[in-house]
C-alpha cells in the first residue's frame, strides 16, 4: 500500500484514507519528508467563474493535476445539468497530467475522452460559450494535443501546453 507509513494508513481529519506523502507539481508522490507542492484543497464550493479562473491559473503554472481537482469540485458540487461539462474538463486536465508525466497511451486517451465529453455536453446544451469558456476551442486543444503526443512520442511541458479556457 503506497499510503502507509509504518503499517498504518494515512488518514485525513475526518478519518478517510488519504496519503500524507508530499506530491510534485504533477501530483506524483514524493518520499515522506521531501519538499512538495501544496495540495489543492478538496470540496471547495466556487462559482463557475471562480472555478474557471482558478483552474486556468493552475494550468498556466504547469499544475494540471491540481486544476483537475478544481474541476472535480465543480463536478461534485455544481448543478446536475453541468456535471458532464465539469467532468469532461477534469478528464482533459488529467489527460494533460498524464501527457506531461510521459504516459503516451493514457494521456491521449484521456484527452480525447475529455474532449468528447465537453463536445457532447456543448451539443446537448446548445452552448458553445459557457462561464466565459470557449468550448469548441477547448475541444480542439484536447484533440490536437492528443495527436501531438502520439505523433512525437514525447512527454509535454504542462505549462507550455496548457489550454486557454477563455
């Protein structure tokens, strides 16, 4: 079990299993005691515009794993009608995370899955712009990055390849 220390599971304040190991900017676990990147708080309720702004700042900083957690909060706390949108955006952020980590199969797969989810949500809602986001542009970005990773066979720099949500 990767989240144990001395045989006991790491737990959060509510007693849920949660690894206390520090993480790097792409969410990869580091050895206990290493300097890591601050975790993104979970379960935060934000307005949609706050969600987009915070996620964009994290993406621009090369921290797509953390941006995925912001989108996941919106997916879990937002209106039912928008859950597919936020889930798709979270998948795109995870796809970028995997592409930056060098997962040349999973990265493109998740980028395409997320792009498909966002496109499906946009088609079903009739919206190409929502909460200031350019959904067709985000879909094009995800599909193009998936193609690039497969074509080059190389990991990408997460910050340089971050999408422009707006």
